[in-house]
C-alpha cells in the first residue's frame, strides 16, 4: 500500500470562526542562502515560507518533515536539532492558531538542491498549483523579501544554540 492509498489525517481542525494547524518545517541553510517555498495561491500577494507541511495523526515531527521533503522535493532529508517551537496567531478573515516546530534540515552532498541553481518547481498533488522552492540570500531577508512568519527575516541570520519558544500574537507576524 502506498502513501496515496492511505486516508490522510492531517492534524488540523476548523470551526466557523477559527482554524488550528500543527505544522513542521525545516531550516536548510547553504552558502549564505536559506531554502524557502513560495505560496502561489495567496490572493493578497506572494510570500515565502520554510519548507515542510502539516503533520499527520500518529506521525512524529521528524517523520512529518522527512515525508514532506520526499513528497515535495523528491529528496531524502537529514533532520537535525529542533530550533524553534512557534505559536502563531493570525487572521485572514478567520482566526488562525498554528503550532509549528522548525528543525535544522540538510540534504545529501550530491543533492540536486545543492548542485543546481533554483528555483525548483514541483507539481502540487492536491491543488494543481506548482510548488516553487528557491535558495534566498539571507542578507536580503530583513529588507527585501517577505517570509512568514515574519520573525524569520531576522531570526535566520543567526540560528539559536538551543530550542527557542516563540509566541507570535496577531499583529506581530504579518501572515
């Protein structure tokens, strides 16, 4: 049985006024650049975020990140230490409560992600929109690029030695 044969149970729920999501992301930094994914469906504009996705019920956070990287980039991922636990509260017509774990992320030395210049476009299985990944210069994040949650624009400049717990109330993180 393949992963597409199993019914997927993403850890998320929605009420008429709220949405909750549990997400796992990876922070891959290579030669002064961070791997990011572009949101192509947001009607308010384009923004970038760290690769990863929603966790499935019964799946560890590391398994989630490995699965998402395999599905979206076709690569085996090396998952390092947990860098951030982020509680993100934001609104876009509905109030969101998102809990995200962000891990160090690396790829095999011969990965096409390290060997080729981006962007890397992959087909999206669910929404018929391409997934677009690219290595963004860390130096450009604070002033020229829009990455979400917004605190990553500065936080990625120097990764923490120990896990940090970040709470982003609505208005702090322009999601």
